[in-house]
């Protein structure tokens, strides 16, 4: 980690990227905790709430692979700027929406912005050598976690004190600031050996598929439960939007802990055992949450879930960054993020249907089962990496 800090101080321009990354995540998550409840207040059914939350994934499933190819060819900075513009437009649309259909389309625009994580994550990762990538990934995901934590902490309060549309307006302002930061940033371009890469070989790579299945699993849970119907449960138990934001924030703080410790876990116990630790934490949380009707217990279980999610997020993105050569890393990252967007879509979309048919508790058992299946597929054989001080298993 000391080497990582030295690299950052040797390259001060990366501060712009750090600030821009922070604004990126704040712009996308400032309104997320209150979006299901706001949708319900505009007349959305459980199924429609699921579709509104799922709309965020549509643009990402479609655009992330093409964006990965484009980043490999033309660099990251232009796409980072466009990303923040789309976030601004989507936030404005959410603020102005007067019915669930308008919310759905505005949320879809923010999903186009979400696809831009391909460019921003690669802009950060390109600054470091592969042997430091697990530390760089932990640091990058720490920025992610801090931004989302702050966003979820103030989201409910903004809605409670100033009205439901306030978080959307705040997101619009932050998006504009992020666009300005990325505009003045300097892209650290490296000379890359442009080898002929087989497009379909990369997309069908065994390691890419295994890593992506793990990510599909925890994104299914994140968007189907945490950002989907858990806020509805909290409100049904008498919680306010501030309570929703606080519980979401606690989960994000746990995620930061998981992200921060993931490099240590990978070094000490290996990659597969680290994945098992993260997945088991989420499964335990999901099963017990289906039985409790106490906000304090829900908050505690969300802390456990967030810890596991933070571990899995960092491990999977690290594996993508170290498993592919830099000449094809944009395509691989785009494919990985497009694949896990399937979980972002199916989680809330299926959860909405299940809530209508079988009740809200059924989504916890379904999510636990999907996490378990993803764990089995993701850990059935070792990973070969070159992480500094790490165990390649």
C-alpha cells in the first residue's frame, strides 16, 4: 500500500481522477435510497418499482462492451465527460418526472451514465502496474464506497426536510461539477502494444465468465434487495426516509471495510477463500433478514451484507484488471460490467414480480440461492494471478 501512495504522489494529476470518480458515484447514488418510495408515491406498483430500479441496468448491458472497445481505441477522458453529462440529464429527468413511466425513462438515462464506469475505472487503473492492482483496486473502490456512503447518508434527510425531488437536484449539480473536473483532468496515456485480439475469445473467456457470474450474483442482491425492496420494508416497519438512508449508509460503511480489507484477505488466505468469505456474509444476511421485523436487527444484517459485497466487488474487479493485457483491458472490463448489469436488471425486475406473487420475504431466499450458485461456479477451480505478496489460488 505504501508503494501505491508513492505512485499517487509521483503523479498529482490522478487527484483530478479521484475527485471526478467521487462526483461520479455521488451523482448516481444521491437519490437511490428514496427512489423506490418516491416511485410508490407517484403510483407505481411493486412490479413497476422493480422495472424502474432495473432500468438503470438497460443502458449498461447495451453500451458497456462497445464503450470498452471505444476506450481501447480512443482513450478514456472524452467518455468520462460524456458520462457526467448523461448523469446530469438523467437526474434532471427524475426531478421533473410526474408519473412512473417518466421515472422509468429518466432512470434509463442514468443507466447510460452508469455505463461510463468502464472509462473511469480504466482511467484510474492505467496508472499502476499489475503487481499493485489489488491495492489500486481497493483504493479505487474505497473512493466508490465513501462517495456512496455520503450520498446515502444525506439522501433521506434531503428528502425528509426539503422534499423528494431535492436529491435529484443535488445529483444534477454534482454531475455538472464532475463534468468540469474531468474536462480539466489529464489522461495518463501509455504506449500499448496493439496486438490482434479475438473479440469473441475475450467475451467467452472462462475466467471472465466465472468472475462475471460472481458479480451477477451480488448485483442481483444489491439492486433487487438493498436498493429495490428493502426501503419499502423499512418504511412498512415505521421507518422514515432518514432511517432508510441511515441503514443504507451503514451497509456502505461496511462495504468500505470489506473493500479496504480485501487486498489483505487475498494476500493472507487466497482469492477463492476471500470470495467464499464475501459470499457467505451476504447469504447469512439474506436468510436472517427474511425473519426479522426490527429496524436495529435489519441494520446489523445490512452491515454484514455490505461487508461481503465490498469484498466481492474489489476481488472481481481486481481479477479482471490482472487477467487481461492492457491492449484488451477495455473490452474485458466492458464485458465484465455488461455481464454484471444482467444482475442489476434481473434483481429488481424479478423481485417485483415475486413480491406480487409470493410476498416480499421470498426475494431474500431467491437472492440467497443465486448468491450460493454464483459462489460455487466462481470458486470451483483456482485463479492464476500475479499479485504482489498474494496467494494465487
